């Protein structure tokens, strides 16, 4: 019996020695990282999750080996093309990496994915097709998955580093807003609100009008009325293009809300936080119509008769302004 216990002790000791050897071999494994990555200001598990998303050669268990992460901001790290670093060195030495200089890139409100790719490509020399392809790898949304705003990006960035950072930042904000209004974040459910926010964003830049336009959208959806909004035809390659009567008649896509009921099939472009919040919190009004006046503001109406009266007043005022301008020209 004593002999048997002795063998058990030996086996246990051998297992401990083997585990120690394997543990150290795992930590001392040389790894090759993408040439540019970022370390977000988050918890250890979220950092590793982000790094895996950036195609870093890590595993979820690596979060247990990260020590004392005290970042004041996102840390960008650049690696030489053929250099390697052990898992242990990487996970325990964030503070030793030389931070990369960053510059500001802008994502404009209302820009479609194509607009975004053109702008970022112009500023970084990264091919437009590469940016679009990478976006589809990282975002669950066909468009609008990157919030409008300013982003600090290193020089000589890559498509993966830029898109991963921007979409992760945007998803974090989406989660905060969804948690606030819905109690949870589900991209499939959230997409509806992102679509509505993108319509609001295309229709106005005036903060006070956003909840009112949101109300019009919801009121028309509730009454099963076509939205009939020009903004929904500003999708993809038609972003920021004037919507003509010809487009309204001939565009056969489901973005044409003059032809089809309901929301368009995808967001129209990037939105800001206020447009998203308006999509979740429309004004409590019964408006069904709105029209832009000669000063760029919108006039709202609850009935079609009121809407027609508003249009007539705007046409009369526009004619008077045109007449006055012609008078000034002749009098010079």
C-alpha cells in the first residue's frame, strides 16, 4: 500500500514538472505579429479579444498572463516585418513599446462606405478596394458600421489596423446606446435603428430637427405609409447626389421608398451619436410630412392639406426672392 502511494506521488510530481515545462514553453513561444496593432484602454480579457480580432497570434487564455495594464489612451505598436517576440515578452511589456505618432482622420456624417473608402484612401494611400473588403470582414453592417467623427490613426497604417480600430470603437458606442435604450446589443435588432439614424442624418444636420424627423419615420411606418423620402435614395454610389424625378421613377431597388413600403434594406452611411439617439427617442408628435424651406429648415405637418399649404407658401416666397434678386440685378 505504501509502495502504491509512493508511485502516485511520483506521478503527480512528474505531472507538475511537465505542466511547468509546457507552461513555460507556451509563454516562451516566439510569435510574429501584424506590422501594426493597437492595445485598447480596456480590461485584460477585452484587450486579448481585440488583439485576436486584429489577427494577432493569441488565445483567450492569454488574458490571464497580462500584468498591470494602465494605459491612458489607446496604444499603437509597430513591429518590424520579420521580427518575432515571445508571448511572455509581449504580454508583460506594453509599457516598453514605443508609442506611434498619430494623426487625425475624419469620418463625415452621412458618408457612405464608398465615400469613406475614397476619403481614407486619399489620406493614407491604402487602396480603396482593400478598405472596403476589410470593412466587410469586421463590421456586421453593409454600411454605416463606422461612426462619424474624428479618429487618431498612426502614419503608415494598414487596412486591418484602421478598420479594426474604427469598427471596434463604433461597436463599443453602439453597445452603450443599445444597452441604454434596449437593455442589450444585438446587431440584427440594432440594424433597424442604424437605418433610421442614417435617414435622419441624410435629411438634416440640425440637432433640433432630428427627433421630429425620427417621429415622421415612425409615424409613417406605424400607419403603413410609404416613407417617400429622398434621403433613402442617397445610398452607395448615389450618396450626396441630387435625387431627381427620373431617379424616383427608375430606381428599382428597395432603397426607393417612393416605390416600396418600410425601411430601406441597409444603413445609408455613417451617423453621429445624436442621430442614433433620435432614432431611439423620436419626438412625441403626430407629424407625417416635412419640407425644406428657403432657409434650409424643415416645416412639419400632420395632414397632407397642411403639407400642401406649406409647399405653396415656400414656392411663393421662393418666387418673391427670385423676383427681388432680378430687380437688384437690373437696378445695378
